[in-house]
């Protein structure tokens, strides 16, 4: 019976979407792009304090954006494995999906 697994994956997607809203994923993602562009400008390194401040800001933004991206990727991987397990009627792969969701 895969219905509980499908329901769990849908629940995880809903929770991940909630995290995107709570942590302003879109805004932080845009901010990360801007900060990264600024750090690519060689002149920014003429002001070490500003460069350090931007580096810290980038690290903080990457933690949020990267963390949420990683969660989304892992959910996608579990969903793909579930599809494969169903198509192949493969109990071993189904167990892998359950293990991945439990992690």
C-alpha cells in the first residue's frame, strides 16, 4: 500500500512550501543573487569591512536558500524513487523510499 507514502510526500511538499513563505525564500534568493554579484565586483575587495559583511550575509542567505533547496530536492528524489518502485513492483526500492523519508 503506497497511499500513506504518497500522502506523506504531499505533506512534506506542503510543509516545504510553508517554510518558503516563513523564511521569505523568494526574497532571500533574490538577495543572495544580488550579494553574490556584488562580491564578484573586484572593487568590493578595496573595502575589506564591506567585503567581510557581504561574505557573512551571503553565508547566511545560502544557509536558508540552500537548506530549503536541499529539502525540496530530497522530496523530489523520494517521489522519483516511489514512482520507480511502483513501475517495477520493487519492494527493495519501496523500502529505500521509506528510509529516505525517515531520514
